[in-house]
C-alpha cells in the first residue's frame, strides 16, 4: 500500500473506533501522582517548579479576577505542551495537527472570555469595537472591521497552531525521506541531510513549546481585555 506524506495526520482508529481520545489522555499518565508529602523526588520538584513558572507567566498581566482562570489556562498549557512534544516521537499521532480539535479548544475559551466581558463590563467590552476619536463617517466601517477581527480570533488561534505543527511534521518527513533515499547513492550528501534533520528536529521541539505558550498566552490576553 502506498502512503502519502499526509497519512501521518489521519486520526488512528481500531475496529472503526477513533483512538484520538486515548492519544489525548495518554500524556496525563506521564506525570507523577501526588501523595501526602510535599516533595517526593526530583521529578515532582521539577513538575512543581514548571507549574509555578507557567502559572506565574500567565497570571502576571491579569488582575485578581482573572486569577480564577489559572487552573484552566495552566492545564491547557500543560496539555498542549505534552501533546506537541510527544507528537515529535516516531510512529506517533499528534492530535493538535487536527484543525477540528484546535478549534474545539479555542472557540469555547474565546467565547467564555467574551461573555465574561459582556456580563461584567458590557460598555467597556463593546467600546473595543469603536476606537476613541473616530471620525463620524468612518464609524460604520470601523465597527464592521473590528467586529470581523473579533470573530476571527478563535479561527486564528486554531489555524496558527495547526499550520505550524503540520508544516514542521511535513518538513521532518520530507528531509528524513531524502536522507534514507540518498544514503546508498550519495552517502556524503545523506550525512549532511541528516545533520539538517537533526537541527530541524531541535527547531521543531522549540516550535512545539512556543506554539503551546502562544496559544494560551493569547487566550489570557483576550481575557485581560474583558475583565
């Protein structure tokens, strides 16, 4: 059976049952469970330090009302970070390359931030649609433009995450295919290609972490506008 480069983005299934839910729940098994002691080992210490660092970075721009979102945003950050990094392993499936999943994460959280602003401070939330000092003839056009930019925020969140991870996976597969193909023909070129593949893999690890952080950071900025 001939496989295309895009078959790696197909959701795995067993007996017709999609296994994407298992791939989402599996990263949670990698984290150590807490017991009645404060610090059990180095892994728990590292986990606590990482959670504290992420929470501090996300909650610093927000006021006390926004701190209620700390658990949601930190959990989302850890989920995206682990899924993106595990997806770089060979013969694995990355759920965050699916636009449907990313939109399922982005749209409800964006809508929650919007509804929070409309409930707590409707005048200030609606005031973002019309900048202060706008000339009267430009008011209808600016309201339309600002409304459009507001509505495409969840789409931009989902597409950004999907596009960056998909492009990285495709580049890794293309260069790895070229490396194995050139090995019996031109070993020297194949070694150089393997070096490029190694550097690209390091870059993709950085991209996986940065994209998870950007996704959650933009949600926190949307929340900051509405509280």
